[in-house]
């Protein structure tokens, strides 16, 4: 055990014979296990640790200032009544009790869950289809990739205004198309269910970002596997489910995690479409919008902090659950071509 540890010569190089031994050229000083079996950190290792910390210090400072401190401060505020103008007043877990009994929290949570259950699988499917289309070996593939990705560059608030005009019950293009087929005008944004469907459809125009990640995964699948499958007579559909999908499963996991995170924080589209009200009948009142209204509309920062902590816990539980399930479903054995 001791022979395996890094050592240095304890006497000056060249002493006695005039030659330095191989051990004397080892930059790491001698160390030995302590009584507990742990290695003693040498001076060389301390210098390496300090240099490493210096390199990552900008990220560590940003993490502490913009993530750790706001999270800790929000947790502390969640146990207070605080309007932002006066000193916080300690109320214990009253904000959490109010959150669990508030019917609007239930409505906002159900709307968010409805959005997540439909928007996440639909978004993954659309992104994967776009990636497969962008992975075709045709001359115009660069043009197709640009066209497929271009809608993702439209900001969410601009896309929301486009949909407001597109779905307008009086002059919107959607109702004009319905009229060509004999349909009657519908007001999707004036219906509690219709407005949620409209917001879900809006989100799909941002699938280009996930499609690019899928495309990188598709191009990393060894082509020899497809050649072997074709020799064995496997159909394209069988090749997809037995080769493509298992080998891009890490990419699916990444897009799923980011999709869940985005779904829990859906805000901009609903805020613009409903002018911040979440109407009609609270059909577009998503969790983040209700949190925002409490924080900046009603000056209930303590209550809003409790809602934020609950959202953080839900997101953490979902992420842990997905990672636990991924141990059986995700394959990390793919190698680059």
C-alpha cells in the first residue's frame, strides 16, 4: 500500500552518487496513510486544488450570488408575512397551510399539470420528427434545417401576439380557414380549455432547439449498425425502435428534463394572451402566473416565496423520479462514428 503512494526524495538531488534517482524526479511529495487510512493532502495537491478553485471561481461566485442566496432567502421569506415595504413578520408555516387550502393554487397546479402532460410528449415527438427530417442525406438539407429551426428564434411574447391575431374570432386566419370548410367561428382564447390548447400549440414552435440536440444524437449513432440491420432484413421502423431510439435515449432524457423544467415555469405565453389575468374562468392561470400575481400584484412576497419553494420541491422530486427511471431505460454505450 505504501509503495503505491507518490513519494519524493528527502535528500538533495545528486547527493552522494551525483545522479538523481527516478523517485527524486517525482513532483509529488511523500505521503503516507494516517491512522484512519486516509491519504494526507500534500503541498503539491493543495496547490492544484487552489489553482482549480481559481479557475472555477467565476462560476462558483455566480452560483452563490444568483442561485444559492436567492433560494435560501426565498426559503426564509416563506415563513414570514412580507410586503417588501416593511420588515418581515414571522408566521411559521401559515403560508404553506394557506397554499394547500387555496383553491386558486389547486386550479393553477391542475392547469400546469394539464399543460405538462400534453406539451412535453408532444414537444418531444415534434422535435424528434424535425431532427429526423434534418438528418436526411439530401442536397438542400442546410436550407431545410434553417426553415425548421427558424420558428424557434421567434420570442415567446412575439409568438403570443401572432397567435392572438391568428385566432381572432372576427378576422383571424384560423376562422377564415374554418369558414372555407363550412365551419363556424370559434373563440379558442375565450374558452377555458381552448386557451390552454392554444398555449400548448404555441410552445411547439420552439421545438427547434430540442430538434438540434436530437440531430446531434442521431448523427452519433454508428452507421454500421444500420447496415447490419438492413442485411438482416430489418424494416426502417424496426431499425428505429431497436437501434435509433435506444442509442439516443440519453438525448431523450436531457430533452425530457428540460421539458419538465420549462413546463413547470410556463408563464410568458399565458401572461400575454390573457393580459395577466389567466381568464377565462382561470383556464390559463398557470402556477408561475399565480406566483407572480401574489408577489408583484398583491405584494404577498412571503406567500409567493412559499409557492416558489413548493414548486422547487415538485421539480426536484420529478427530476429525481426521472433519473431513477432512466437507470433502466437510458443506454450510454453509443460511440461516435
